[in-house]
C-alpha cells in the first residue's frame, strides 16, 4: 500500500525536482513526481534499482510508493515543476518516495567529507558493491551518496541514493562506458586490491534469483512506464542476461585513465593478479553473456 503524503516541507535540489514531504506514517520522504523534467521512467528506475540494491545488502534508503492527492497539490503553491520557459503543477497520484536520510536534524547528514573523514567511513568497502550494481544496471550518471551519523557518533556511514539514471534514464537501454556509474572521488576505491574486495555484493548480484528481479519489477506501477508491460519485461530480460558481464564492466573501469584501484594485484588471494577470474557462471572469458 502507498504512503499518503500529508504535508509539503521544501523543494530539493536535483534535476528531477524532488520535494521533501511528510507521510501519514510520520516519516519524511524525498518524493519524485511522474511529471518530473527528467522522465516518467526515472521513478520506475529508482524503485527497481533500489530494491535490487537492498536485496544485495547495500545501504540504501527505504523506498515506498507515495500517494499525493489532488487537494494537496492544489493547496500547496510550491508543488510545481520548473520546465524552463513554463511551470507546471506537480501531477497528483502515485509517486516515488525515498526515506529522507538522517531526518531533519542539522549536521547529521552531509554530501561531502574531507579525505580524513572519508577514509574512516564505517562502510567504505560498500563503494565496491555499489559500483558492481551501477555497472550491472547501466547507471548513466555518476554515483551519488550521502553520509549520515547518529548523535554522539564520530564516524559516518555512506548511504547510496539516486538511481534514476540506471537503465539510461528514460531510454531503458544499456550504453556501457568505463567512467559511468562511478563515484567522483578515487579515495573510496583506494583499498580495492582484487576481486575479493567486491564480496559479498558481487556474488549476490551475479547469483540473484530471477524471481527476486521479477518481483522488484512487479512492484513498479505501470503508469510509471506508460503501461507497456512488454517494455518492462524486455528490460528485466536484458538485466538478467547482464549478470554475467558485471566483472567485465568493472574491469573496464579498472583499466581506465582514472586508475581507480592503485593497490590492485598486491593482495595474496588467488586470482587477484591480472584479469578477472571466473565468476559463478564458471567462465573466465571476458564478455560472455548469459
């Protein structure tokens, strides 16, 4: 069941022009609307990719369907889309909602950390896991993350947000490039010395049951992708076939001019030197698709 939005709080930054809203469940959500300037399908992408990330054990916000009533839109002047030359009221109905990380307490959530604090992030190793997911889902944007901590905690933890440009935003295709879907700071990859650093997330993605992916896709409201079930089925089929290419795509990033993994090959684990080793599909041939 969808969470009913009961109050608008403020507009958020970002191309999708999300709105911060209070739900009837007492939680605060970043709400992206169907008629956002990017594409209606970014809502589908957000829900599907977030569910897959959570299934792999990655740290992502809880996501929900959020119902925004026509009454609330009509009575909230801020609920509008800036389309450049024109403005348009936010479309009522089912929207995508992502639990607002850290709540409204100041200082508990930041989107940038100095190098010293970044190195001490509790789950820094997860940047390897989210890289694997972004490569799998063909994220055409840079990886976004915020850093949250509880009161009296010194160290932050990374929370991965914004999956709207997975599957190439509204185009639902895969255009792989080494520097797409990666975090902009190499520091988060500095300790990656081989394939072992990507576990357990890489194995979870490569062996994710088909029914898990189909179930996640089944949660997406058809109005978020024009009701074309054949298009959604085709997307899921492509995604399932790509499970066997994740290592190849990571390898492309490793060999890029970014040189993101300076310690690669220094580990003692078998198979860490040279090219990628055999995955769960039992193949070590780069580029084989299953």
